C-alpha cells in the first residue's frame, strides 16, 4: 500500500502525520475536525503551510525519530487557497502614527471568492495593537455567524501579538484574575470579550498567522480597509460599497 500523509487542520493536535491511526486519534469525536490525506509529503506541506510538530521532512522520508518543531514557513497565497475552508476571514489593523489614529479592516472570502470587505472601528487615539485586536475580535464574531450556518471557517491575521493574546496568554491571565506579575495587561477591554468568544468556538475554527505585505490578497485588502477606516473616521464596522475593481482597491494607500 502506498504511503499517505495526513494533514490535520483542526483536531486535538494539528500538523502532518504519517499514519492513519495517529490521525484518527486526533480527529475522532473532535467537533469541527478537518483533515485530509495526500499522496506525497510535498503536497501535504503545501496544503498545511509548514511542517508539523510531529513529523519533520527527515522523519517522514526516512522513518527517523521526529526532530524538535521547526519554525513553520510563512503561508503563501497558494497554500491558503488550498486550505479546505468554506469561509476565510482576513483581518488587519493600522495606526498612523503609533499611537495615533487607528482603524481596522476585514476581507471575507467564500469558496476563495471575495464576498465582503469591512472597514471601521476608528479610534482617535489607538495603537497598532488595539486596531489588530479589534480586527481579530470582529473576525471571531463573523466566524460565529458563519459557523451557525454550517460553514467551516479559517481566520488569517498578521498580528502574532493578537493571536497569542487570544489563543495562548489569555487563559493564564484569566486564571490569575486577569493579572500578571510583570505589571498591567494592556488592552483588556478588547482581549476579555474576544477571548470569551474564542472559547465558545475554538474547537471549530483555526486562526492562522500570515505575514503582512507579502502579496496575500486577503491580507492586502484588509490592510487597505484599515486605512479607509482611518481616513473615513468611521467608528462603526461598515461594508465597503464597491468590490468590483480589486486592483484599484489594492492601489490605495497601505497601512
């Protein structure tokens, strides 16, 4: 039997695995599990967007013991397109200067087609971090709505700080009464409600980090929307009225 490689995007553990029993143990009974087999390691890595914590290239090819987790390669447009989500939500924030006027943008794709652009959440005195956190919070809100319609959702954010706040650090902060020994936790007014929402849907979504300004269309469009938010000073989150000319939108000022 030909060897297969199993990509788990949503499960008890994510990554690329070389046996069906291992994959099955990660997805059986896991709400919103998402996985797929591939005939080659290269195809699996392209679909996943990086090497897994359990299978390095060397171990998969030679059967050697797995090495410590390597830093995943940045996601490319092709890898994102290949991900099997019904809905992909990209989010970004901008601040000019920092601190200064801040705004947020989102780009929503369904079946890899752009369906919605959002801009707003203007702050007269914000930061890059508050703008990015606002974006992730509202992406989670939209994800919850899409999940209720039976759609699978992936979120793509270029702020490692925002992702770590919600998916890693908030759990420990909450256990300690929203305090930390080193001092104040900034931006709790956004972090707390975003984390509460994340807890509701964490088993059904995956939040991916993407690099900003590397040509990933959804990220670039969310970036342009964040600048539209700053320039329009719109405190609400509003739909961008005309998505027919994507090149023209991408030609707008960057954040």
